[in-house]
């Protein structure tokens, strides 16, 4: 990349520490280039407040705030839920948001005639891969600037010092500088005391949790909810028809109030290291539980087991930034086929961090009480099982006979 040719840069802008510092750094190191900030709204709520004033004050020429919430939910979150995709229990909150944001970055870069796209991801993280693989799909020849791979800043402490020296307004301080990522699906926490895997997360400390409460502080009375699905997609909550996005937002409230959705894991990052993170995913935890429960009724054994196997592959693709690949598209086509009869209603009990099954109903249910009953029935001949076992166990019997013959 020839720096002298970079006149206009589109920056993925959150208003946080990294991207706030990047604006003056770009202007210092790329010939006072024009910086166009782009913030993708994926449901980070109050983090968008005052963003335009801050971006312009820091040196950006303009700020786009793009509402991507519906696209994020409908085109990324729900397909992952239908797939049952989890990466080491992690419900992919950050991973799913990156491709939709990067897609919009590429679109704006093309519209603005930009010379490069810039992001604030560190060289240690997964997000640099997720952003850049998406950009390679939509703008394969566009240069990408990643300051963390170029500048001399080595730590968040040095970054704060740079911000202070350049008059960049910050909402954080050196004592509360958790690295966080928030959207309507989740909130992640990394850094500070969490870097020591021996430290318990401060769930009961005021201000640590943002999407809910600790199970200890949750109500002593359980809350019941019903979720209705149509072909694997949530369509109603407690009998009220809603969009998938609105269902998730409401489930976040209900789940958060009941201490649901906390996950503390040491995960295997794409770049090779292990990293400890704490995630809040209240609505997502409920939605996954309800969907999985309904599938136990509606999917046959072979389809369910193969789908569970491929869910790991699907999750790895999402985690590794490979959303826009033929394999992910093929897996989504498979998942959509499996969901044709995943329709029905699930009832759940929410209580102090637990999601407890309380009933499920579907016109497509493969479960037959008449067949499964321990009572008298007229549809299952138990004598048939003897012949089945003889045939199913024949390879074992033959192997044992051969082993016994050769031992003599």
C-alpha cells in the first residue's frame, strides 16, 4: 500500500477507545487524509449517543450511523439459532455482528470513492479476521488499514495516554477499562481481573453486569413464558405476534431480570491463543433452549444427530469469519431443509439463572405417547424386538465366535 495514494479512508467507528484514537492517528500518519466514520447499529443502544459530535470533534469529516438491527437478526442471528451453532458454548454474539457491519462498510466505501477501509481490531483478536474476510468478499481490491498492526502503541494504557494527549474524549478510565462488545444479542467482557483465570467474575458488583442481574439477585418466584416457532423462526412470545428482533429484545429483559445467560469461558481463539471472556446473552440463551427443545419433538434421529454434528462446523465458520463462503451457504441450505417442520409452541420456566422445560406442542411432533407409553398399548408388539436384537447384534456375535475359535 502506497500511503501517499490514500486520500479518503472509511473507518469502522464505535466511539470506543480504539476507534477514537485511530482518527487522529490516521490523519497524522496518512497525509491528513479525510476520515469518514461509519457506525453500524447492531443494538448497542446508549453507546450510539453523542457519537456524531465525538467523531467530528476527533477529526472525522462525517459520520454514518447505519441501522443494521433487522438485517443482523434476520440474516445472521436467526440462521445461527436454527443451526444450533455455538462455539465452545459461546453464542457467537460478536462473531455474527462483524460480517453485517463489514458488509455495510464496503458499500459505503464504494459509494464514497474511498481509497482504503480501516478497522480498530487488535492483532491478537478474532475480529480482524472477521472484518477482513468479509471485506475481501465485497471489495477484494480495497486496501485495509489496521493500526494495531502498524503503530507503536503496545497496550491499552498507552492508548489512553495517546487519547489524553490528543484531546480525545473518553468515557472510560484506567481502573474500569474492561474491553467490551455490546449488541442486541449479547455483551462481552474481557481484560483487567478477568485475565487471571483464577478470579471469579464480579457478578454481584454494581455496574459489572449490564444486561441483567446475578442469579443470586434474581427473583425468588419463577417466570413462565411461551415461545412460538414457524419453521425454526420465533414468531410469537406469550401469544403475541412479534418480529424476531422484538422477541429477542423482550427475552433480554425477561432473561436478564432472572439472571439468565451468563457464560464464563476460556475459549480457543482463531489466532492460536486461549482467552478468557465473560458473556451476557440472556435472550439468546432462552431462544436456543426453546428451539432445541422443539427440535426434540420435530426432528427424526438421523437428521438431528447429523445437524448437531454440523452445528460445530457452522459455529467454527462463523467464529472464524467465514460467513461469506460456499460451505456456510451450503450448511444454511441444509439447516433450512431441516426446519421445514420445526413449528410449534414451547413453554419455559425462568428461575435464578436456569431455563427449565415446562412443555412443548407441535402439529409436526414425531413423539407418540401411545407408542412410548409404559402402560398398555395396541400399536407396539414387544415380541418384535427379539428379532431386531438378533439382527442388530449379529456382527458382535460373529466377532465373538471368531475370537473364541482363534484363541483355541
